């Protein structure tokens, strides 16, 4: 590795401290104990809160966050609940004057970073002039060789950036870290604003807090303007790694806010160096991607060492100018703290001005003189990994043991280019609400900017992270602690004015792809419908069984219990060896209701439902997501072993929740392609459930089988049967009601009728691919439902197979894209 000590841009080496570190800056009060002017309204309100009011506000914030399902790492494993997102309802207030200075500094910083990236991936004049040491670039895994010489579509390497700011003890806002690859937190910003402005609505209005809408409008228009050469409106998608990513909720929330389809790598494909979205109608050309995938996971053809993933060929499509990626591949290089000490020299040389926003004292240790001075005063610093390659860093040097210090010094001397030393700083503190008490906690402000045409636009607000007192901010985990909203009064500036980003073509009222659904999303919703019906079948069957298990077992009730267990076994919900035994049966039923490991139990079915729903999060309303959150809580195992009556209450609650979901689907969801596949999934599964129950009853002979009573109750058709027949249930009459009756919402014929109606509204050419065979298969099922001859056990089985074949053909045609169709 070459030596960087001769760089003309080398900063002056650090000097020993002249005095002890000052105490933390208090955001709300000055050194005399007086409340700062811009905090006076909020301070008075905080002081008037009683202990009960504090607890109520804290609980309300948690409830609002929980209702929206806001989490980090939504599902870390199969069914993991994720880490809850915590919000401190007390906002951080920044004065308009201070925000104006920060805004100017961030705008300059974005222009500088974009210029640096354009040079190092282009002419590399910075390296020739010695403004950046070549080692810093060549050592970095974030510097992507395949991006050399590329000209990003739209001319910008960075479109959106985040910047972590701390206020130093002297009161100056200072840069701690840049986020230039896929800056996270913008979705949480708006979520925090919605919650905080609702809880403190009177204060929010009286302080005239600057709104955030114009910033997101600017971001949307900027993304749409990057590549606008085809048609009247560019097709832009929001690319997420998937619902297992720690910030998936934010991705889904942000995509809905911007109005872009939320897609995963599996939704995209590259054909002839062009990027396409797999939709139900075929492959739709994509012009721009708001990318939230790390560079080394974006394209397996460029980073095959990680075992695949990403979108094969997307980098080549970007290099050839056929798609815009924001931020551009390689933009993450500017996030390395090793670059920070060289930016002031570049700014002076290129812009002829000083940096308007200072940064926390930071040193890249590949420079011998700098390294020697830092090692002499190592206790003053936090040791960082220059390129994120050391999992043990960051580390507070003042807390090192003598042995650890010796080991780290040896590592630094061996490979100095891998290390950065950043001053161990004390962030400012702000009041934080923690249940019933208010205490001072350190904060870091993440501010955001968008590289709009003409000039960068900075968000009047942002995300404030709340940390633990006494812990260096560099050591805060990425998703730990509380966050706050950031309030800035609009009295001193025109924060509502937004940067205009012109579009060369007229804009339609509605995007051409607004009604389209990616194939994967349609498939996830299809399975949401199927799993919702599977849960309902299991819930109703278990409820019937428990009702027969409760109380004194007489001959009639014992017969009904045996019949219910037969239906459970035939539906593959209970083990085949399960027999009538009060204690053992109750234990088995309890496991099916609450045991997370029961293969066909309700918790496992619920987990599958939530996994599919999470993958389609941006297509589901907030009310629907509240339902899913509550559904999961219903089946959690209680502290005490439940009895039969407890299980019945749980199942009754579950039935009501499922009815609520059906109602929301029927009354609140737009009849688009996503709704259509969710509906068809429900109808396919309900028909299969009915056929399974009828096959079970038909296999026990004609006449008055004991299985018919629980069958009717499971199908919610007892009252209908009683109104039509004043006798005990008979097989022919039950088959007429549950199989043939087109007016019964629980009958097989009714489900086939709904599917037949919706299949005519599928998108795409009706004569393309497997659609003719799909219609033919459905016509066969429809004709059988119109034939009055009652099916027997074997025919019920054959009809079930035909329905499964229909579902498989839907999957092949709409979800796998085995036949190409481009538009």
C-alpha cells in the first residue's frame, strides 16, 4: 500500500487538548437556566403535564405506532415479531435561524459530494491534484470499478442524502456522518410527524411548524425527471430488499407517499440491457429506480461472491443509460468517514469557499504524521472502521484496557488505511418523555436533502435519534432507542416554497401504471386470501369441536364431538390418531389455537398470512394493517393454561377479526388487480374447504350422518338450513346447500361464480398464454356446479383436484412469466 503522507491536501495533525471537555449543550435551557425563546411554548406545556397525562401521551404514541405496524426488521425469522419502533412524543425544536445556517451548509455539502463522486468515477482530477490520496479511493470496497466512466442518467450521483448532525458543547451544529448510498429515515420522519402533530396539535399549529409535504413533492418530481425520454410520464419504482430488511416498513411507507410501486429484486428483470417490471400484463419498461439495496447486493453479475440475489444485469442497464438509479451505484463511497477531513480542501479549491457546516474532528490514519499524533492522544477518540470491514468497531478508546489498546495500536500500524479516529464528542441533550417522567437525553439530528434541478432542497425538519446518556454517538446501534420529530417554525423563512423541477412533457392526471400490480404482489395477495380462509376454516372447526367438548358428555354430545374430530382430521388440522378423550383432546385443541410449533395450527397459519401480507405492505391500508397486528396478538399463548371457555372466547374473537377483514376487503379496497387476486385466493380456498368437508361427509354414507351438524355450523349455514328444512340434516339437502346453491356465500357454486366473474377482468390479452386453458378449466367446474346430480366422495375429490389445477395454471401464467409479453 502506497504512503499518503505527501498529499498536498493533508490536514494539520491534531493537537493535544488544551482543556477538559465542556458539558453537554442543553437544547431547551441556556446556562442561566432560562428557557430558550423557541422552546417556551413547549416547555410550559411539558411543565403542566401531570404524571397521568405523561403516561397517557406516551401510551397514545405507542398505540398509534403499533396500529400502523411500524417496526424495524418486521420479521427477522419465520414469524418473528421484529423490534418495535419507539417514538418520543416531545419533539426537538430548532430555531429558524439555526436551521437556515444548517440548510445552507447541507446544500453546499450535497453539491460538493456530488462533484467529488462525479470526479472519482470520471476524470479523477482530485487524485492527480493530490486533493484525495489514491489509497483512500483504492482501499475502499465502496469504490466500484465497474462505475468508472459511467455517466449517471440525470447527471447526478446522489439524489437524496442524509446527514447526522450533533450540537457541540459550544452550540455549533456539526456533521458527524454522511449517508449517501441509501439514506434511511425519511419514512420515519413523516410517521413521526403524523403522530407528534396529532398528540400536540394545538402547539403544532400555534408555533406554525414548517410542513414537510413540499420536500417530498420535490423528491418525487426529481426522481421522475431523471429519465423522461419515452411516453408522457416515466415509470419509476421503489426497490427494497424485502420485508426482512430492518427498514422495510419505512420503504413501504415511503413508496406509498411518493406514489411509486414498491418492488423487490424478484419483480424486475433485464432484457436487452433494459429494465422491466414483471406485471400481470407482461413486462413493463422501467425508467427510474429509487434504490434501497446496498451496492454489493444490487447485481449478482457484478458481485457474484455473495451468492446471487439482486437483479442480474441492472448495472449494465444503468451504465448504458437505459435506466436511472437513485442514488447511483458507487455513491456510498462518500459515506466513508475517511473522506471527511479532505472535503474542506476540495471545497476551497473547487468552490472557492470554506465549508459552511463544520464536521466533528476526524482523521484518516493512513497519514503517518496524523497517525502519530492521534496515537499519542488515543483516549480522546472513537476508533472507526474506514470502510466498515471490522465488526468490532466502532470502539471508544478511553474505555480500552492496556492490553486491548496495545492490540489495536498494532492493528493500526499494520493496516492504517482501514482506520479512522473521530473525536469522542458529547451531543446536546433535550427533554425526553419516558412513560411518566421527563428526563434529559442526548440527541443526534439526521437532516435530509434532495439534489433537485437548479439547487439542492433541504427538509425543514428531520429525524432526531435519542441515545443513552454517557454513550458516544458513534456507538449508537442503528435501530436502538427512541426517535423524535424535529420542529422548525416557518416564521423566519419561506419553507413552504419548493424547488420547481420541470418535466419536458405534459403530465397525465393518472400514471399509466397506476392500476398495474407486480406479479409478486399479486401472488402475495392471492396467498393472503387463501391463508385468511384457512384460518377461518380452522377457527370455525375448532370452535364447533370445543362447544361439543364443554360440559357433560352425553351420548348425543359425544357423537357430535367424534364427528367434529373426524372433520378436523380429514381437514389435516389434527393428527389422525386423535380420539375422544376429554383431557387429551383439550390439550390438542389448545395447541392448535396457541402453539407456535403446531404445523397446521392457527398461529402457524397466521404467521404465513402475515408473511405474505408484509411482502405486500404498501398495497394494504392502515386499517387493514391494524387488523393484522391485532390478529397476531389474539393467538399468543396466555400466561396461564387456558380452559375450554378461554379457548372459545379466543376463537370467537378471531372469527370477529376475520369478519372485519372480509368487510374491509369488500368495502374499502379498490377493485384493482391486487384486490382481484386476493378475492380469487379467498374463493379458491373457501371452495376447497367446502369440498373437503363434503367429501368427508359423503364418505360416511347417505342419510343423517353425525358429521352434517358440525359441517353446517362450520360453513355458517345452520340457520339457512333450518329455514328450508324442518328436519335433521340429510346429506342430499346439505350437498344442495353447500355445493349447488349459487345464493349461499358459503357454497362451492357461489365461489365458482365469483371466480368466473372476476376472471373476465384479468389484465392482458385474453387469448395469450394459458388464459384460454384457465377459462376452459373454470368452465368445466362451472358446468359441474350446474349439473344437479349429487357428487359422491370420489367426485368431490376430483373436483378439488380440478380446482387446484386451475390455481396452478393461474400461478404459471401470471406469476412465473414463462411466456414473454413486453409493453
